[in-house]
């Protein structure tokens, strides 16, 4: 069994929790002040996911770089793969805030979306 300390980021309290787990399976959580800490710890141990943010070049726009992000978190172990794909992307103007740059990015149902509007 392994033991580690983690800070819950689910709410502003930021509980410093002690978690015990074995083979990526949560066994126990202590020092959390609410149930959200248990859910957060289980997700972090069993299936850690992150929203990825970056920029891609814009062709013909008023700015050179377009901020982009995944619209849902992806598995943490796929972040480097995601960045490799992002680094190969380009956007053409016009681009609107929320436009899908790449559908089913890394996983089905996860899209890479524009985080600002860019005009010609």
C-alpha cells in the first residue's frame, strides 16, 4: 500500500489530505473536510485527467497565435500526445470564440476549441 499527501482543489478550502492506495485503487482518504475531497482523491489516483491549454499559429489573422483548449479533461498520460497534435495545427481566420478546431481530439467527445475570436 502507498500513502501520499495531496491538496484538494475542488473548493477554496484546499484541504491537505492523506490518501492511501494500492495499484491505482483508492483505499482511504483522511483530513478532508467534505465529501468532495474523497471524490477528488479517487479521480486523481484512479483516473487523473487534465484540461490542456496551448496556442496555435493563425494564418491571415490580426494576431499570430490563437489560444486553444480541450473542452473536457483528457487522461493525464495523454498530455504529451495532445501537445504533439496541437503543435501540428494551424487555424485560418475568421475564428470565433468556441469554434471547434479539432473534433474528437485525443478521445471521442473531446474537442480542441478556440479561446478567442480572431478576425482578418
